[in-house]
C-alpha cells in the first residue's frame, strides 16, 4: 500500500527542537523522541494533542497498523461469481415480468461483453488520481493517452477490503494488463473495454462519469439503445 495516497507523509528523523518531541504517539502511546520518523494522521473527533495537520504517530506504528488491516488473498473468481449471482437473480425476475431490455441487468451486460483482467503495478508516468474517483481517474487517463490505454468499466476487489466486490473503472494497456490510477492493490478485475469515441461522447452528453450505470440517459447499454458494437471493443485475445 502506498501510504502517500492516503495523505500520509513520513518525516525525516526529528530534530530535538521539533514541536512533536514529547507528545505521545496516538497508536502506541509512547513518547515521540528526537531521531524518530513520524507521520500525521488526519484529525477526527479526538481529544489527543495534535500538531497543525493531524495527530502525530511513529511511522513504524502507522505501517504496522495498516499492514494488519490489509486482507489476505482474494478467492479466485470472486468478481465473476458476484456478477453471476446478481445476473441470475435479475434474469429470474425478468422472465417472471416479461422484461424486454437487451440485458436483464448491468451484471448481465458485463458478463456477456466483458472478461477478466490481471492486475499489474502501474507503469512509470501514470499518476494516481483522487481516491474514490475511479471513473473520473480512468477516463482521464484513457482520453489523455488514447494510443496507450483503453478504458474499462466493471467490478473488482480492493485488497484492502478483502472479498467486498465493488463497481470500479480502470485502464488496460496493449498487453491487456490492468493499469489502475486509483488503487494500489486490486484483484479479480472483470470488466468491459470501451471505445474512446464512445467514452468521450457519453461523458459529454451525460456530464458525469460512468458508462454502464447511467440513469441520466436511461441505461442505454443495458436497454440496447446504444448498440454494443458501437461502444465495446473485444479485447478477449
């Protein structure tokens, strides 16, 4: 985990005149001493003594605490199984209600037009975007470097939230490996790669991010209002 993406910065060894000397680490409760490397945890509702930008902690305590939070390996096919369960539930409802959309759900669209992608560390030159703005981050990267990256939208697992599958967007390079400008450690990516012209057109029309979950335009991919051949690139090879 890159702690910088959480807004945490490691200090140089503290000088004896640093204002944090003598304060207690919020995590281990031992006093901060000259020579320690520290970090500041953003302020919450706390009565602990704080410096200007947050609560002071030993850097080793921050690293150790986050390592304990990090979850283990994600079970294979976690995302596909999640999508299949969702799709199956909506398919049974559609049959009962004589649903006539091209796809019974967003999950059905993703399963029929998407595929699994393998995570890889971001290459040089790819900057991490804002946390929790994956759709914006991935779209910006794909449109900024269209010759290098393709926009993909679907679901994935953040390794820091274990088996909790969430809606997500990322990019892929020519090797089909994930280039994720939002997460440091993702797994079980399953999504649909989109054409640059379709991505650009829908973002301008919608003035928001996200192509599949698009209530403003009445879910045109799921209903079939936007033909899949005009929107999706087959990157299964």
